[in-house]
C-alpha cells in the first residue's frame, strides 16, 4: 500500500536507523502534506521498500503480550478462532456499517511493529489484537512458490542477501528474519508462503491479497482455493486486468480494486456491477464524493492512513482516525492498528 515513507525510500535504511534521525524523519513527513498517506494522483502502493524503522519516537509500541503470537505461542493451544467482536458475516456484507481496521503487513508496518512484518507471527498478532483485516505482499520465488515478502530483495527484512525471484523457497527458508528490538521470541520465523499465511488466517482474520507484486494471477487464485479461503481472502490490486483474469479462474473471488481518480472509481463500479467489489480503495483526496459513489455502487470505501499514523506516532490524538470514519471510510489500513482500535474503543 502507499506509504508516507515513500518520499524517503531512496536513501539507505542505515542512514535513518538511529532514534534521533527517526524523530527528524517523522517530524518532516508529518508536516509535508505532499508526501503523505494515500496521495492523490498515484495508485496506492507502488511496492517500494520503506527505509525507516521508526519505532522509537512518539507513541509507545503496542503492549500486546508477545506470548500470544511469538514462537512460544506455538507450544500452547491456539487462540480462540476470532478475537474481534466484528461478526464474520459483517466482513463480507457491504450493508454492515461496522468500522473495520486493517493491519498493514499483518499487524502493522515499521511505525508500530509487534512482530517481523509479513511473518506468520505478524498475522497471529493481528488475530490476537482483534483486527478485522490484514494485508499481505505475495511474490514468487525462483521455483514458483508465492511467499509473503514486501520488498523485491531480502536485505532489509532478513539476515541474508539476494532477490526473492532469484532465490528458491528452500534458500529463503534458510534466512532468519531481522527482529531488531522487538519483544518476544521470533527465532522460529522465516519468510512464509502465501498458502501458510492463508491457512493461519482462515476463520480468524480476513486477508487482503495484494496482487500488485506479481503477474502470476494463477498462483494467487490457486493459493486462495487450496487454503479454502474464498470467504476470507480479498483479491486486492490496482489492475483491472488482473481482477478479470482472477475472476475467470474463480468467479467467487472477493475483490478490491484500487483507484486514484474519481473517474477510475466510476469505471470500476460500472465494470463490476454484476460482481460488486467488497471494497474499493480510495485516495483520501476523493472523499467525500468518491465515498458516496462507492456506497451507491454497493461497495465499501477503504483507505490507507499512513500519514495520519505519523502524526499519532508523534503524539497526536488517536481520535483523528474517527474523523476519517466520519467522512465515510468503512475500513482504514494502518501501521498503528492498536491506536485505531483504541480510538474505536476496541483496545487490544
């Protein structure tokens, strides 16, 4: 998804690794509106890596007990099927008015990480938090297996080197994940396959399957089918061609087109009138008119709130998220899911 940090991603992650530098980065990004949130004019999430690891500034990281989702949790009975109070039927019913929360890269990206991003632990954390949705980043390995890894290369997230598409699954499995100063034991975690992630999530949290990082629509659809996740996975992309190909393979798929203009919103709602998207992802610049259009088309409005997350991280009031819901957003995707849940009175 689109990141406020994208304006900084060309710089080396090491340059911005220190707490003082992170504060400077956060302050700049929180005040430069042209580099924020879901910006108008560009499709959400171009897939660029985020350079900052800003976990030391402003709002404290979530206090969720890591024993609920780290490696030690695997030796105990699993959590109840769903920790959220949102009825499962509501997730799939656009008429349901419950305000939904989506975790970026599982349970949040760099701003509020509680587990290595995109790891199985991150999705167990999303479940433990009571999130309604969790985003993914599937891309294929050299031997054609879809794994969940945001960046094209592995240096930022693992202790290894190389490009995901040039490594086999076995080679990826040999790489330990970077954990930094995260609380908990994540020594068992490796880059997961999409199917593993879906099997972990089915019946517990709805998964947004980001299709923007691969053209292998057949593999994406097969993973959803094999994991029996048709009711728990949303095919999410800015490409209507990929949506068309996916629906040709599996007409029952839940879909979420991403749009950057009002005209594009109108086009997808007309195009998929007979198969209304579960969500349409909108830039906030299209609120409120775009929201009205989406709701009239029988879908729900979804938006990223990464710029808002920066302000909250710097000490802003989490109630600012309620303003976005008040403008018609049905689901917010965030790097600080605990803060959004707190604003909604659903603190984990």
